[in-house]
C-alpha cells in the first residue's frame, strides 16, 4: 500500500473510532472505559487512546468512580456539555428565533427579530440580523449553524426550494450563510428539525422510530426511522399539511384547494373564529383563554381541527406503523381536550390493530424543539465536526 493511502486509511479509522467512542459516552450519560470497550468491541488500548484524545480536546471529562462490587472501581466518563456550542434557528413562527445551545441541548442565549412574510429579501436580512449577534457572542467555540425553515427544503444542498410565506424560491440559504459566517450550515424543514429536537433531547432515543407533527401556522411531520431522519427521495417526506382532505373546499395559501392545514392549523382556527366573530380579531392566545373558559364556539372549532389532525395521523400510522407520535407547535396550547379529539379521530382512521398500539402525546419542547433539532442535525449522524477546528 502506498504511504499516503495507508496514512489516509489510518486517519479514517481514527476518526471512526473517535466518533464511536464519543457517541457511546454521549448516549450513556456516564460510563467507563471498560464498558465502552464492551459496547463498541474496540480493544481496551484503542478505547484508552481515544478517550485520552477526547479528554485532551475538552470533549470528555472524568467524573469520579463507579461503586465497586469487589474489584477495582472504574473511572467514570461523561461528555463535557459546555465544551462546544451550536446555533439553531426557527424561522417558522410569527417571529424569527435563534439560540445558542451546548452539546446537551441546553439553551445559553436567545435572540428574536420580527418575521417578514411576503418579502423574501427582507426575510433574508432578518436572518442576518438574528445571526450577527449570535455568532459574535461569548459562547465559543461554535461548531455550526442549523436552520429550521418552513417549506420544501433540499437539505443536502442547503436549498430552500419553496417557502410560500417567506417568498423564498430556490434560495441557496446554506451557501449564503456559510459565505457570510464561515461556519458549517445545515438547513432543513422546521417540522423535521422539531422531530430531531424531540428525538435527541426528550428521552425518545431508545424508541428509534418516531413521528413528530408540528401543528402551528402550517402542518408538517418529521419522521425518524431507526434513529435517522427520513426525508424521502426529494427531501419532502412529512409535508402532510398540503395533502388534500376529501370534502374540503377551502383555499390554501399554497394556491390549491382542500389542504389539511386549512382545517387543522392554528391559522385555520383563527380564520374560522374570525368568520363567526368578525370583531375583534383575536390572537391564538386569546382563543386559548376563551377555550379554557369553556367558550362553546372556541371548543367546537378547536375540536374539529383536532379531528382533522387525527385523521391525518391515522394515515401516517397506516403508512409507517410507527407507534410513538408527538405533537408540537402552537396548537398544543389547547392541551388534553384537543389532544383527545386527535386521538379519537386517529383510532377511527386506520386499522384498530395498528392504532391501538400507537400513542399520541404532546412534545416536551414546543417551539424550542425546532431550534434544538436544527442545531443537533449538524451532529446527528456524524460527530466528526466535533473534532475539526471550530470558531
């Protein structure tokens, strides 16, 4: 073998082993060198070398010893959560929100700017206004920027194919941000980002398969299969908000008629409330207050929205046979009453043998799920970014 090729192969093997050892420590919480060797099937010498390198880089720290059952106690290791930082953005709300997180998904600093609907160039400038202070914050080193955006996204290219409410079409957002900030950038759909956030930080990693549906201004699903984000051939897997619902004649903002989001989204609820009560025009929080007070109209409209959402979930369960489904987004403010209407409609919409095993719950992080997932996506399948030079 040529010396250069041998060296390249050795470097690849080293990065693979570093990745494997770090992943084992990360997913274990605390563990020992002996346990890492057992789980990874690496030699103890290799594990010791990799751990030494991780400790030297600040990514891993020793945190005491295990309780001995007769033998020599083992030194315990854990990830140093504040050794590196990530930026996550959520561009799918009525304001753009950005945050800096550590490696455990703990938010260290947030920033908000007004969202801009209908003006694509101004919306892009707002993203810069959001990122400029975050990239210049005291939280260093920064590994990269993750963006959760509404619309159809080609994640591999960092391309926003279409985001209707932001007036973006074929926008090379990833490349634009990389050129401006010089950091690795990941761009994905906001619902897919929310799914990664819930999967990574709310205790669902052991399940491996998960569907997270974000029900806010629009409706979209993120699907994880065997711990990996499923995006389909074109990156649009989970775009259920624009699937037509039979018997629905409402015009959607995408220009078509009958889309699910015209029935199930927060926007749909507000429009229907306004149609019945033209004045004053209420915010979603005001509708939530009326709903909690038992207002009959608010309850009727919200429960009908939940039923439409549940029928769509029945289709997802039938298609993927995934048993754990989480709901996030603005509509979760309606709590258990809305959730139960979703559950009941889901059970009616697919085979009983499938839906009786499916569990629908509220997500843990609400709108933060998108921020956390956008940031975590940079590392989801490959931790090698941790071992590169960062800013």
